[in-house]
C-alpha cells in the first residue's frame, strides 16, 4: 500500500465526540506549548517594538543588533524579558482559538483546497484578535517602561495584568482595545496566508511519513509560513504598535489610524514600515517551524493510535465510505 501524505495523516488524526473534533484540542495544546516556549527562549519582539516606535528625531537604536546590545548593556539580560508575562498568559488561549477555529472551519467548508485553507485561517485570525489586541497592548506598554534603566525609578505598571487594569480604569473598555482595528486588519489576512502557505508547501514538497527528510520539510514549511505571514502584514503591525504605544508619556500624537500613517510617512518615508522587520523574521522562522512540525507529528502519532483502535472495532459500510472520501482529499492540516 502506498504511503499517505502527511496532510492526510494529520487531517484524519481526529476522533469525533458529540460533533467536536477531538484532534483540535490536542493541536491547540501543543501549539500553545510551542508558542510559550518561543517567547521563553527569547523575547525578540522587545527589539521589534522599540525599533517600530522610536523617535526619528532622536533614535536610540541603529538596528536590530544594536538594539539588542543596548538593552543587555543598559538594562541587563532581564531587560530582554520585559512584557513577557502578557504573551505567556494569552498565547494559550490564542493558539487554542486559532487552531480550533481553523480546523472546524475546514470541516464546515467541506473541501480541502488552498482557498478554503486561506478562508479558514482568516476566520481564525479575526476571532483571536479579541484576546490578541489587549495582550499586545500590555506587552507593548511593559516593554517601553523603564527604557534604558537597569531598575526603573518610576514603575507605572507592576506587571501585565496591572497594566490592563490601570488602562481600563483610566480609559475604559475602549482603552484596553486600543489598536483593535489594526489588529483585525493584520491578523485576518495574516493567518489566512499563514495556513495557505503551509498547505501549499507541504503539498509541493511531498511530505510523506516514510520520507527520511520529512521533519526537515515540515520545519521548512512551518518557518516559511511564519515569514510569509509577517512580511505580508508587517506595515500594519508597525502602525498598530505606534497606536498602542501612543500616550505612554502622557501625550497622544495620533488622532487615529489615518493620522498615524500620514505622520509616519511624512516624517520617515516608506522605510518606516520596515522598522524592526529583521528581528521579527529572526523570531518567526524558528518559532513557527517548531510549532507546525510538532503539531503535525503529534497528530500523525494520534492517527496511528486511532488506527490501532479501529482495527479492533467492526467497520460499517457508511464509515468506510466516509474514510475513503477523506483519503481522496489529502491535506496538510
């Protein structure tokens, strides 16, 4: 019997209980672990945010390496982990929403096509923005606190949760959702491209279980998915970071999205939309490579276990037809 593509192994590594796809719970749990691990290994987004929002008149950093070097020298190694509490708390829920919604959306769409992968990913990205926006607001504010100081003389926020509470008390519900529109504009197409790229690459690379280079191919597909997603939406991320950082010093520079874009282009030119891109891509490849590879291999393992259980159960005509239909539609996820 010919070996089945990894996509088929992943798509069929699910059991259904009361209409809920059990495999998605495993998928979300593993992705949450990898996402949190990525943040723990290095809070590279700190240099990304600082490069995005620094003043063009008095820039503190010349580039990614200089920013990293300055933070370690001025704020010690612990300075690299400023604002890490917020993503550590939120990534579990975000990844659960993303992969859960994406998987169920694919089931409802019925046919596993690149277009449906994009649509399912886009819907997942839009829904997770509800948690992503306040999480990144707290992270941005914490990362800009005590700039260049080993010990902040005046700490406005004790931690990420305290940051959100204080913003809510001062600005209300609208305050903790600052940047929600730009988050939606970034996440909706971003996650669509994310899942679309992974689907196309795993199909074209011919990832199969008996391929000795399968894991390397999965890592490459996952890493490139993260890079393509970030490149396609990075200009929006720059504007989002600037809007969320606006008002940190007690003074608001921007009246809205359009005003932020206009002022940024006028003062810094089109290059403003590339600030911090290098550090973002340095983080995107390894984090997304390990996330997708781990999830795919885990679901393949679960499918093998499911197959062993099914061998001991009587097969009905209807279920065999369903399985044949699934095998006719190989999928990366």
